[in-house]
């Protein structure tokens, strides 16, 4: 069914966890004699990953952040207009590396009205080796790709559509209808887009453009094109947020008086695009993106809404605060 997908990785992880638990038990039972306990610990395979799913509710809707892993690049790419010395200083102040910025891939599963809807497909391996973790994280909550009924894409960059294609070119989510913004489809899929606005090497741009078309090819017959501004499934409204790409949308998940705002790629990392007002280099229309960012961040701050940032540190949940000079990101407290 899902040839080439690492569906057994979770099994391996579980085995690793069980083995390390056994090692822990035996080192408790056997008194430590000249370091035999630590020899046992070294023999046990390491637990390779932390939990990559996080559950919460939006009214009657069950929501789960499912990490697809991480991507990243030089901080300059995500803060195109930052003065170099200031950028370096800001990153140092918050204990982040100054030569590489890590971006998370926080896809969101919502379960409502008997349907399972995934918001963003994730990167897979299209933007580096550390994507494609969503399958382990679906398995961790007892699901697999056949359980997904619909996938809503904010914009067609590879880190949002990469997982739609299996390694051998098939459909990863065989039953899912895939909702894609029409203006992105027209720009990235129907034409050969000029991506010279992106501050990356030409070779990267070509691969980026090809990965968009390749990722969407297997689902050509399952695509529903949408124009942002409407409720496209019950409980999920799309909000116009163009600028980053021609068609990018953000989302409001709502149930009763509860709501959650998904900001897609209005910002990459809160340190450079929320707490500091720097412009993401990959924004195609910098001014349009800036006005979308302000309009939607202002609303989030005014309504004190819970917010999910697709690329923010996992699980990406928090709130926007309006400050004298701009905004501040306030991460949500962990809920057990
Ligand atoms: Zn992105």
C-alpha cells in the first residue's frame, strides 16, 4: 500500500524504548559493580526522538499537532532586511545559533464531524533529510495515511506539499481530497514561475520549483482549488493572506466560542518575524506580505486568540501580543 514509506520506523522506536526500559530495570536489579550498570546503559539502543504529537481541543474539535520534523537554513534567508550585526546579536541573546536557523513543520490534524482533516501535508524529504516524520507521529496516535479524509494546503511551497508523493511516485494519502489555493496552482503548477526573488542559489530554486510540481503530480485528480475567504470545511475558514505566495491563505479553526488561528508562513521564526519585524526573504511580494502579516497579527492580538505557527518551535502554539513597536510571541504553557 505505502511502498517506500517508513511505516516501520515507529515499531523500531518502540522496540528501542522497550529495550532501554529493560536495560533500566536490569541495572536496578543488579547492584552496580565496577560500572556494570553503565555498560548496560551503553548496550541499549538510544531512544532517538521525543514525542512529535501534541493534543488539545478547539471547542468540540479534537486537534493534534503532528510534527513532520524540521528544515532550516541561514538566518539571513528568513530576515532579509535585518542589519547583519543586529541579527547576530538578537540570535545570540536568545541562545540560537547565528549560522543556522531551524524551522519546525507543525502540521495540524483536526477531527470533526467524523472526518480527519490534515492542515498542511509537510515537507517529506523535499527540503532536507529531517522531514517526513509525520508518518511516525500519525502511527503514535494510532492512525495511518489511509485515515486522512482531506488535506488543506495554505500555499504550495515544497515544505507544505512534499509528503503528498510517495518515494515511488504514488499517492501517500490515498483517500484524501487535497485543497489548494487557486492562485498558487496557477503560479507554481500551470506555469514555470520566475523565482528569482528568492534569496537562494539558482540550483536551489530549480529544485524547489520541480519539487512543487512533482509533489502535486500524484494528486492531480484529487485537487479542489479554493479562493481564500470561505469556510471550506465545517469549522475551518480560510483567510486571505497573499504576499508570501500569490495564493497563500491562513486558517481559522472554530467551534462554538473557541477558535484557533493558523498563521501558515506569515512568519518563519518568531524571533526574526514576530519579536523583530524583519521580512522573510522568500516572500514574493514583500509589501503585500507585510500588510497581510499586520492585518492578521493585529486580529490575533486584539482577540487574544490561540495561534499556531507552522514553522515555530514545536508544538508552535501561543499568542500574539501587541507591543509599542510591533508584536511579541508568547508561547502557550504545556497542557498534560
Ligand atoms: Zn513553509
